[in-house]
C-alpha cells in the first residue's frame, strides 16, 4: 500500500475558482496517496508576498507548489535551483521542495500547452502565429508554438519591453515584435491569448476580432471561465477554437509527476476536469442569478 502523504498548493492572484485542487486531489486518491492541494491567493492574503508564501510552504513541509500569474517570472530569483528548460523559457510554474527544504523550479506550461493544442488542432508546421502576451505564460506558449512547428511567432504585448525581451530571447528568425495585431492576422494562421484578460474578474478580449475569420484558429490559456469572451467571439466567426482546459490538464499532470514521482492517468484527469468545471459553471450561474434577483 502507498503510504505517501503529500501537501502541495498554488500561489497566485485571483485563483479562488482554480480547478487545480480537484485535479491533484483526485490524482492523489487514484495513486493511493494521502494528499491535499492548498490555494494561496495573493488577493485574499493582503500584505503577503510571493517570498512569504514560498517560505511558509517550505517551513510547513510542502512537497511543492504551482505558481501562476503574476509570479511565474519573479519566482526564479527565489529558488535554489532552476531546471534547464525553465531557465531557457524564463518562467517557472512548478516548484518542488525536497525534505531539506531546497527548492527547484520547472516549467510545465510549455508541455501543457503543446499537448493540449495537439489534441485539439494538431501541428502547425510552417505557420506564422500571433501571440498576445509575453509574460510568464506567454514565454512558455512561444516555445510550445515553435515545438509545434510554427515558422515564426509574432509577439504583441502592452509592455513593449516585455515583447522585446521575448523576441530577443528567441531570435529574429523565430520571433518578431508585432505592434499591429489586427494587421498581423492578415498573414497569421492563428492567434493565442496568453494574457490574463478574459479570466473571471478581469473581463475583456485582447484580440482584434474584426481581423479574425474562418481560416484562423484561436487559442486561449485561460480556463476560468471555460468560455472566455475570446472563445465565444471566435466561434461565432467560424474559427477553430482551443480553450485553456487541455493546457490546464496537461501541465497539472506533469506537475503531479514532479511532486510525487507518479505519472497520473491523463484520461481520468480530463474527466475530473470536466466534472469539476461543470460544477463550477453551475455555481457561477446560480451566483449570477442571485445577484440579478437582488
């Protein structure tokens, strides 16, 4: 019998509706591990910084933590060690903590996006792609797009310096800064939103939809809600769409393996995600209805 006990969690902002606890705790149960996944929401812990929460996790015996917006780049400087891939990407979303309290950072977003995209669309060999957002998630997605065969990634960000940093990191033959995303969609085969715009609590759509048509594919890293404004609008335009569910499941599967040494059942994780997402969506609808009646 497996006698492992694991405590893991998530550090980030606006994560109260995250489905990561459901995914990891079901995977713990399937592996016969006594485990708990704890949310550490910066929005709900005023005055607590990333370094405070990481230290608390180390002192409390956590086996590791996931890290999300806005901490994926900042966390690198706080770690004892960073994997070669995470250092190449320039962002960490998974941190393991050994029994001595030493931390090591990994990036599972890259493989998560790649595998989720492959399930939904397939490869994109030779295509030019528009990427909106060059932060921690955007950096991982850029590498994943190149893994998928993209010939060139056109990167747009409201912070020109961040876009320049990513473009310089990947090199001019693989990545260029794009100041006119609408114009870029004239030649690009698809677009990815790698910003937090569109998630619950931060409504909006950063993609110029007037330039999106049936020939495009449109991908999203956000899965809260499952149907962002971008995905809804792209579907009405006849574009192929890829929501954030696949990326969420696959990055979680790889993180779980790093935390426990156990490779989880991907099909089961997909089913767990779908069930948990359905419960969450019903709760959101009920909450909206109650507010409307009030």
